[in-house]
């Protein structure tokens, strides 16, 4: 059950990040991967900055994953140009 939860958070985070960065998304599989990697990046950045959202597991993980995915998209956009 946790694996399904992990995939759903990843998919939602990747989709939201794609919308925030003026992209239309990349399809379900890439959005899941983007959200999962974004979760790791967001968790790492929040850990470095000692940030704890304290919003519960669902909302906190989603926000962390979205922020990480936005960072990932931003960096990828720098290399695309």
C-alpha cells in the first residue's frame, strides 16, 4: 500500500510542477519519475535548510515533492537552452 501511495504522490507532484513551470506535463510515467526524484531533491534541500513543514504526511510530502520537482525542472531548463 505504501508503494501505491508513493507513486500517487509522485504523479501528483510531477503534474503540479509541470503546470507551475508552464509545461503541460510529460505523461504519467515521466510525471511519476519527476515527482519521485523531486521528493528526494526537496527532502534534501529542506534538510539542508532545516525546514519542517509540519503539515502532516500527505500535504507535507506533496509540497516537498512539488518544490523538488520544480527545482529539477528549472535546472533541466538551464541545460536545455
